[in-house]
């Protein structure tokens, strides 16, 4: 049985990121259309041009508003890819009118922690499984790193640096969530500097987070000049390089120094882990389907996204003091 899916929001991540003739799968619409276990039923967006593009390319009827959609008993999964400040009201309306089994919401849940908490609580009370689209947790390379850390093959304690740009909420949250997945819950946060505010809405501070298995320094770059997303972690057993936002993932191990007896050095040989971020939205659906079948899954659930939101809230509070 295919999971019948309604897509609310036909913007970039909803539909427009993808070229229909490309092998990339970076939008929800294309991922659902191509995945054998999902069926795209309809799309909803207030912008006529987007609806028209959706209907021409996906050969499905679209609607301007959710209350115009009539086949409400058909939907198993609702994907919400609307602007962040609309998430709460869209989810409230979705629960009231559709009551799907699952909701996949874009990150962040909200710019406000209380609203994010309310979203998670509403879904819990309605017995709806809430997923949040922190896509990296569904990537095979990321999952492999998690397993290596858990097995002490990447040996703690760990120290690292994370470069992010385009705002703490928009992109910084991706890497906070990723590092929570790898290193466990956070223990402490220290502000280095307040940075600037990207696009007059999203702060870009620099800070240190102490996680259960290590400490990471977060530094902000300049998105308007070039995108730069990178994590580098040093351990007793070597170095992990997570570059280009995760497109390039490499492990460097320790070996004996052939020149100086008794010394250890970083090997020039590297282990390249295969990332599938070129089809990241397809990987997300794989994990949702595993959850639907009752299997273990790595996808970010609502409570885990709320933990990330709490870290961001704590950073914002520290910036105000």
C-alpha cells in the first residue's frame, strides 16, 4: 500500500528546487512522485503560478487553500513546506480538517520556542507522528558516522568546529541537530560573540556547545559571498571532515610515523563515506516509510526537533543578557 501524501507549500523546497530532467531529488514533490511507496495526491499553495506549474508538471489538481481540498479521508501523510512563521497555524488547520497519520514539517518548527512546543504537543495529543525535515539525519554517511561514534571507532572525547551561514534558525539549526544526533544531548552553551542578523530576522552568533560526547565551536560565515557549511571533528583515533554541507565526508586515521620511532601521525590515506545528499528528500521518505512499518528510523521526530529548538532558544536568551 502506498502512503497517500498531500503537499502544502509549492515553493523552493516544496517543488521548485528540482529540475524535472535532473537526477537530483531536492524537493518534496519530486521525491514523493518518484518513491515507489508514496503517492502524491495534490498540492496546495496560494500562488497561482506555482499551482499552475505543479499541475502542468505533476498532472494533479492543486488548490489555493486547504479548506478547498475535499478528499480528506485519503491522506496518510501531510508535508508542510510553507514559511516558518505559518507552521503553527497550518498544522492546527491540518489536524482539525485532515487528521493524517503523519506530518513532515520543514525546519525550524517555529522562530518561537513556545510555538514549537505547541506544535509538538498538538501532534502528540492528536496521535499524529510528527517528523521534521532535518535531512542530514537520513543520509547514509551521517548514519555510518553515528554508528562509528557509538562503537568508539571514532574515539571520544571529541573536539570540533562547525562553520555555518544563512542564519542560526535556517542553516545553523541543521548542524546543531546533526551534532546532537552524533554527540548526544547538550550540557552547556557559551557565547563567543553575538555576530550579525542575517536578512534582518535570523541571528548569526558564534558559540560553543558542550555535548555529551564532545565540544563544538560554531562559527558563522557570509552567505552573500559564498555558501560554507563544514564540520571538522578531532578524536584520539583521527579526524572526521564533513565538508560542502555533507557532500564530501572523509575519515583520516592515525598511523605510526615512519620517520620518527614512537610517534603517531595522521595518515594520508582516507576513508571516503558515500553521501546521498543529491537525493536527500528521497532518503527522508525512506526513513518515514521505515517508521510507518514500525522499524527503527533515524529521521528527526518532533521531540528531537524541539530539543534543537531549545538549544537555539537558550542561545537567544544568552544573547539578550
